[in-house]
C-alpha cells in the first residue's frame, strides 16, 4: 500500500471498517529483471543459416560469430542446428565476422526465413512481435544490430506515421534514475486515495474465460511488481487473485458476471465498462466452447452456453443514470476510485465530460484497433474512430471545460510499444491501458484463434486446462515484468532526450510530434 | 407484432479443397519421427487427421490449408524442421480490390451463414481507399432496443423501392389515391446481373431461387430467363434496348430494369402501359457523365428508381482518375436533396460492394439499397480468376454446379450479410435502415478526421 498516500485522518473519516483495507495479506513480487527465454523449443527467426555437407567442423563459424549462432556442444561430433534467432542477418557482413564469408569450405548460406513472412500483420509486423518477445525475455530492448523496428507498426496511419521531433541534444541533462514515470489516477481531490502508479500504463480487462487463470495471475503479479494495475474484465474475481487485490481493478459491465459487493470492496479501482473499442456498441460475447465448468461457476452461469453482455447498461439512459451507478459503487467501497471505460464515437468528448461530471476519477477511452478477445470482424475496423483521433479531441474538450486537471485520461486500443505510450501522452492522455502487448509477451503470435473451440493454441487466451498448462505463472509474471522494464527504459530515454524530469511534462505536447504525411509547417503550440 | 424477417440457413460445406492463408507446411529432411507435431503441438489435430485426408487424394492439400497459423508445430518440432509460409495459391486469388481475405471471408459466410468472428483485434491497415476511408459511428447510450443481441430482430432492414409521394394527398378521404407503386424488400439488397466478364447463364436458376428463398429480388436479363412463373415475384427483368417486352411474364413481376438512353422516358411509358403496377428502374452506368445523368433523370416525374452502377471495383467507369462509388453516391444524393426531390426517388447503387460493411456505408452515403453480384459468385468458391470463358478451366467447377449447393451457399451469404447489417445498425443506435440512408452524421470520414485532428497540428497533407 506504499503508493496510497491519503492522510490517516481522512481515511478514518470516510472509510467504513469493511472497506478500509484489503483483508487478505498481500503477496510481494519483486520487480527484478530475470531472463525468461521462450517456452518453445524453436524460436522464430528472421533469417536462416543453412549448413551444408561441405562443413568440415573446423569451428571457424563458432569462433567468429559474436552472437552464439553456431554451437558445437562438448562431446558432440556435429554442430547443433544453428540458433537462427540469434543471427543478425546480412548486416553482419559489415562487422568483419560474417560466418558465411569466413567459412573456409563455403558450407554456410544465409537466407531470409519464409516463416517470418507469415508472422504478423499491418498493426503488428513480425519485427514488432519478435522485438516484444526479446524485451519479455531480457527486460531490455533488442540490440540495435538486429534492426528490429519496434517503435511502430506498418499500418500506414495514426501512431505509425507520428514521430517525435527530438532536439539534436537534450536541453538539460538528466540522469535516468532521476526521471519520474509515475502518474496519478485520482485528480479530483475528493478525499479518496491519491493512487499513483509507477509507470503510465496498466493492464486492460481480460476476463477469466477470455484468458486463462495463469494469464490473469501473471498480469496481476507483474502489476504488483511494478506498482500498477491489472483488470479482471467482466468474468468474476478469482480467489487466487486476492493476494494482489491492491493492484486489481474489477470491472462492472452489463452482464454483471461475477460482480458482487464483496468483490467490489476488495479493490482500489472499480471500472464501469460501457463499451469496448474492438466491438463498440455490441456488448461482450463469450462463445459457449470457452464457458467451461470453472468459468461457469465464476460467472454463475450454465456450462457451455454462450454468454452475452448485452450492450448497453439497461439502467443507464443519461449521465444522471451513470452518476447513480457511480454513487452506488462509491457507497459500497468508500476507498475506491471509479474508472469509466467508453469507446470512441463522434461525441466521445461529450461523453468524457459527462462522465467527469458524474463523478468518475478516470475516463478510459478505448479505440477500435485494439482488443484481445472475440469480436465480429465487421466491428473491428468499421465502428467508432481510432484512438489517435479521440485522444486530442477529449483532451482539448476537457481543457476547454476547465476540468482537464481534475480527471485522469487513459487511452487504449492499439498501444503496442513504448513509443505508442509516449505518443498517446503527447497527444493528451495521462496514461494508457495495454492488452495485446502483454499477450504477445506471453508468446501470442496473433493467429486470431482466441475465440472458439478450446481457445488459444498458445495457451494464453484459453480456459482449456491442458492448453493453459503450457505456461506457468512464474514465467508469465517474469515475461511481463521484463517487458515493462524494457518499455520504461525506452520511455525514460524519450524523456531524457526532451530534458523532461517527469512523464507528466509530456502530456499534450503535440508540438514535439510530427506527422510523416503532413507538411509540419504549423507553428509550435502547446 | 409483425412477422420478423428471417432467412433459413443450413451449413453448406465446400466442394473443392479449401485454400487456406497459411499452411504449406514443409518437412525438411531428418525428421526424427517423434510425433511431437502430431500428438502435442497441433491443438487442431491437423496432423492426426492426415491419414483420413490421404485416403482421399483429391483432398490431400486440404490438410495443409486448414492450418490456423499458430506456429505451435513449427516451434515445438524436436529438430526444428517444420516451416510454414503464406500459401502462394491464396495470395494468387482475386485482385487488389477483391483481396484474398475478402474471398476467404465470403467463402466462410457462404458455408456457415455466420458472422465472422475472430480474436486478437484488428490486423489491417489504419485506413484505405474507398469504403476503407470511413468508419460508422456508434452510440454510447442511445440504443434501438434495450434487449442487446436478443432484441436486434426488431431492427427493421426493409426498404421501399419506387417513387414516393412528396406529401400525402387525400382524395375523397382516401390516402395515397395517386401513389405510385412500391416494392417492399425485407433487406436493402438486390442481386444484380453479373458483369460480361463473369457471365455464366447456368447460374441464373440458382440466383433466381436464392432471391425466392431470401425474398429479395434478382435482376436477370429477359433474354436469359428460363425459370418458373412462381419465381417471377422475386425477379426483375432487365430489358435491353430494342428487345421485346415479355408481356405475360412482366405482369407477374414487381420491378423491371431498363438501360438509360435517349428514349428512356418513352420506354417507361411503353412498359407502364402494359403493366401500370410495375416499378421501373433505370440503369445508369457511372461513366464520366453518369453522376450528372443520374441527377438529371431524377428531375423527371416519370422516373421512379435510378440504379447507378460503377465498375466491379467501385470505380467510375473508364476514367483515368476514377471517383469511387461512395463519393459519386454522395454527390448524387446531395444534389437531389438540393433539388428537393431526394425522397421521391429510389437510388440503388452497385459496383464494388464486396463486404457487408460496404452495404451499410453505401447506404450512409446516400443509396436506398445496394446491388451485388460478385460476392454471390465468390460464394460458390469462385477464385475470381477471370477464367469464365469457354475452353478455360474453372477452379470452382462452376459449369457443373449443383443447384442445392449453389442456392444454399448464396442464401447463407445473404443471411450473414443481413445479420452484420443489423449488428452495425445496432451499434449505431439505428432502428430502421431507411433512416440510415444519407445519414452521414452516423459516419466518420478519414479526410475529415485527419483535418480536424492532425491538420490543425501538422499543416497540410502532402498528398492533397
């Protein structure tokens, strides 16, 4: 509870005993980076080094290679298959240690891996997936010589065409350890806890049902380690998450699956989900295949039946009705902050201001290009606006209404990299919510098979016990901890280059951005 | 409560081996026969089914094409021998507009009649040309029904085709005494004739029966009609210039289409004399003069329905820098509003409508309803290889197609499109598709969003 800094007197004044603090002991999870290699035998590589029969096993390749591609294990006569994922490719020629050139017998060839072309898509190109895996493995960005483009995707618009205008040299030199990346989630000054998170992001809502309990727990433990949050989604609150209560957001959505007074009282933040970016206006839908006995028990539903969270809340027709909901939660849990999650229609700015006036602490806008669970394909790119358009619109409207510094604006729906985080903040958000990237860190290849049958073949977005067993909690936790560490490093690097001591200084600084498709000749604004 | 529109469907499996996006799993030499790929890695049991596939040699490739692209076997192979790539046969399908992904999703809908659902969010480009440069809006609070997915059948997708009255007229206390005939369709879709490049007269019986099953209308060239009288209620004859009017059959139809031309008004009068109760649509090709011609035609009191038709990719016909159908439709729609005659005319639009979202978007841009043909052809496992010529081999074997298979696949596709239209309208908070027409307030356009958001920050777009 180190991050909760409400004066003792105020707490006693406002909090009834049953919601004063978490009842169960909270488990500690260390933030330390430890190597967490891929759980698969063969890693996907950009290039293939092929060794032919001319190899005389002279060992020259192993001698010159700086990256450990060639391995002759002690006691073995033949070289093992080259570790292709460690190879930096043709750029190695410039190093003077190119194994293909150095091999005296011409036994080595370097080729592009056809497999790599099958990996990824416009939003998540293969480079970004491989780089995210490297970050999750090592806790650091991949070495530059690998040439991975991990700052943006290849979608041709939005974040992918925005760049920072870094000065030639930082205006002020600031040590990395002096840079503050924390943000406050309660700006209302309403006597409720002033929760700060150490990084300007937290984990998005993924229910038990949409993902496995291993995935949920890994996210929760990483959130604990980094003093940030994860969200239960709308699928109930696992008892096994209770040791991490202080870092859990529980969601109240239209299906009210697993929502009980007792679960609402456990957490420091309760999120009302009105809509989600990947399927705005369509509600939630868990296909029957994934409604296993464990899921059904948690949701108090019948096994095997598809579960719908009908859109919208049947009790909300207006902002006043919304306020009634918020008051209900605030009364049940007197220490909780309220987050309101909405998607991005044309009037998203009005919705945000209305939500603020109803008493929310966090306005969470979710754009259409994210999403981790099942969604109709027609909804994914056709309904509501991408988050890049919505952030600035909401930020400006809140500022014009004079309430910008009274509410925390969180953006989500397509945040894939630390640069996306920084761009979202520069456009006007206080922080972001992430989802897909955590799953990629756990080994997701974005095959889009999360939704049906046994669910995710990679064991991440599944409720099938056999598939979920492909991953263990310790490994999953470490992968996400490592990813966060790498992201924070990148973010700190950006702030250093701008001479900023805190990430909060970056908010709304669109003057530091440029767009590759524009003339960029508008005068600097702030 | 009025009867709800419901299309009866049942799964219709493909008759040709599937062509998947991924697959082409390649075993390099030195397999250890450990069976990791068979027993552990592939959660879809594709390898376990290998023997079944191999028994039927014509389907042997299907084993590979059913691959879901999860990389598990590749990454778990004991010796790292497996490789996967994008199927070149998949990439070869269609063209730059009718992409392999569109063909694949059309096949899936034709097989299952279900709305395609997938996980892991959106995978495509930020925006694109044509229909990809607009988004439909959604309503955070206002809903057409309060019953979520279970109430969506109360969203009306019906449209009226014909000339409407500018206002209600009363004659001897009877309303609408001088009203023109109207044709009501349960969804805003008409099956259009296939383009000359894809003309397959043997498909007409399938298309006609599909129109009957779905209770919409199919436009069929009167010279090619060989169906039964029972189907005529769902058929609109296209009567070419100079062709005789099939008088007896015409009296059993509700809609007829004629080409635009210098004597089109005389032709309308000629048809009306034979069958006064019929609605007549004029087919206007969207060439460089098409937009202006459609606007001009709408001024005539004799004109009831204008059917604007772009090329197969939705582009202006014959133009070097073509306008797209959605932009031409907006132009016509706006001009008719300015002339004060928009509500009197029915505007049907075809060409480039490849996905169900295109139907919703085209209606938002001003069409009352859309016409399609290529998606139905694709539903029959057509690869859009443009081999529909005598002497060429059709990979979908369309020359030997079974009528039940064809009708089933087309019906499934139309049902899936209808469901998706309802989904989008539900998200928008729209209760009637008639109200969606021209309601650009329920859409967002790339150019506008860019200008409002980034234009203010970064100046002018370079490609403007």
